C-alpha cells in the first residue's frame, strides 16, 4: 500500500521559476525521503528529513516536514531544464517497527521545466 | 566504480515462462530490495533482504521469488504465476540500519 501521496501529479514551469510539490502520509514515521527519477531510469536520493526536524536544505532544494499535519513539501528554487524528472516522497516507519527496512513510496509528481 | 547493476536492461517473457532479473552491488551494503513500478505509479516493494540468507516478502510478493546467497547479489525470478508481469523493476540497496537506498538503473520486463 502507498503511504505517501504527492500533489500535484504534474507541474510545468519555466526555467528560473521555483517548483513546489507536496507529500501527505498517513501513519507515524521515522523519516521522510525525497527521490528523483529521470525518465526510464533508477531513482536518485535527494534528501532525508527526520521526524524531529522541520526543515532541511541541500543546494537548491528545501524540504519541510510538518508531522502534526503529516505532510512534507519539496521546493526546487531557480529551476533548470535538467530538473525535469519525476519526484517521489518515501516514508520510513523506522527500526523496531514491523515496517523497518521498507520504504513506502507515493505516486510521484512529474515536473517539466521548459527553457 | 561503486554501484548497483541490473541486467538485462530489457527482458521479454513468453507465456508460462519463468525469467530471472539480476541485481549486483559492490557497495558492501547489507540490505537489498526489489521494487516494481507501473506507469504513472510509485514503487511497490516485492521482496527485501536485510542480511545474507534471509529475505522477507514485501507488499506484492505473489508470483515472485528471490534468493540471497551472497551479499552482493539479489536475483529476482518472475514466475509463471505472476499474471501481469509487464513493469519496470528496480533493485536497491542500503547499509543496515541506514535509511537511504541506492537504486540500480532498472530492468523493463515485457510479455510476448
């Protein structure tokens, strides 16, 4: 079963604009991760935010986590054509739980950045 | 070069045939995973292994089998019992007790 749900399903922006996508989940988590997938390729890990963190940055990426609302957002600033990809959130319920070692992925947000 | 390799890139299966997808990693990771991805959907976990000679069913294990005889290798067999095998299959690995997973390039399985 899918834990995370991304919103929107698709996003089209121009180079230089910011892209924001959201992820909602259902159960308590240990951490939430964001991955990128270029068309027909494997996934690349972008950023991990733990349940006791509220915001994290990595280069042009900014992730927030609101555990009270069970939601996260990924912001890509000053987007480039190379950012065109699908972006997935994945949740981890953590060590010691029945779900340890299992990431639950959402369906993804497809981002298209046009020059 | 460290990483995860999957082969073949494309695989064709005939009706009633079992096929095996290869996944090898040289990252010295303890845990390995197999996911299935259907068009426009996220990844669903088929099987995972946290240590050699041990593996657990994921959310959609029916019609699939795995083995973990070596730390570096985690092959997935798609059996004839899997009635809808057409999908993109992704293998991943991680260090034990660490959450980040590293993915291979994937194998696309098509049914003839």
